[in-house]
């Protein structure tokens, strides 16, 4: 785990890579023992982060809440579907409507050799912390990966990364059905409960797979792909790409147009304008 400190001390956008790299303080954090193969995360309240824990052969997978200050206390949120263990949860979001926790659970842990055979199919789940109930809300996906709500939470976007079936990009199969797709679902309430209906293909990544996914305040959809971050409008039209060397696995928005971008071995920082992205400058160039 890492923590970016004093990010606001970064110089102006006219600074070169060397100046930018030297001005950002990065602190390495020792991960708590309970965090076995952590993956996607989401801000949870004012002082905690939800993390997907993929687990290993001895430690179960699930969703945990981690405090953002030392000693980084870990609280288990959910680790099974009615007693059946999850495979390897990948990404998580929190509904602003009711505080429920939504997450994906692909079988990557098993395919990559650090989890036992799955006992559940690849699905999207919704956990309600108010009453402890959990529901499977989407199936029919091969490798459900990233997910995000539209600003009004009328739509849920889910990426499917079936193109990668094993331990590395050596197993990349671009012709795999559903292998590099983003699907959109309409969120409809029935008997007071949200259901995902009207599944439709939203977009297909032309390079790599769409991994992490986010929406901005205008409803535009961003996803980390093989050569950078792609940006689509709400109608699925590609507006452009933020090209990043080595591609993008995941990313998150900061304040005032900040964008923190995670590659496989590098962390990048960008500032966005209202309609376009500025040139990306490396924050941390060494191997993480």
C-alpha cells in the first residue's frame, strides 16, 4: 500500500517530469496482515476505505473496511454469500442512494493460482449493511471486473474482462466473447429493492481490456484499458483517450480535476480540464 502526501505541493503543469517526480512525497505503508491480495477500493465515510480482498489459499476473500490512519484498523464487512465463500472480489462501489455496497466477484484468484476452485459463479453482489442482507444482482458475465454508477444512479456500468483467462497477458484472447466489454444496466426498484434490468453492450475496448471504471459529474464514462484511459459519453460514443505508457489497470478521481492512475508498475498523476485531459506526468517511476 502507498499513501500520497502533499500532493497539492505539486508544481504547475508547465513543470517537467523530473521536477514533478521530486515534488510529490510518497509514503510506503505496511499492509495489515488481514489484507491478502487487496484489489479495488472505495471511500467509505470520512476516515475509512472499503477494499476488495481476494484472499489466498488460507485466508478467505471478501470486503473489508480499513481506516485511513495508523494503525490502519481492518473491519470485516462481508466474506461469504450465505456461507459460500466468494472467489476473489475485484471492485467495489457504495450507493449514494442507500449506502449499500456493490461489488464484482470474478474467478481470477483461482485462474492465477492463489485461490481454491470457485464455489460461486462470476456475479455482481449487493450487500446492505443496515440489515446484513446480500443479493446476487447480475450474472451472465465471464469475468466481472470494474463497476460504477452513473451520477444519478439510474445506470450501473460493469466491465467484463474475459479476454484474460490465466496468469498473465500471455493468455489474452481478443476474440473471446464478451472479453473486453463494458455493459450498462438500468437500475429499477421493485418492492423497494434495486434490480438490474435491460443489460446492453455499452462499449468495447480496442486495446486490452476495460479494467477499472468511473463516471465523472457529467455522466461520461472512463475506463482503464491497454493503452490508457478511454472516455465515452453517456451514449457510448468514444470521446477520446488519455494515453498512458503501459496501459492502465485502475485509477481514481481526486479533488478539482485530479486523476490518480495506476499502471502495473507505475503511478501517474493527471489534471483534467472540463472537456479534455492534460498531458500526464509521472509521479512515481520506480517499480511499486
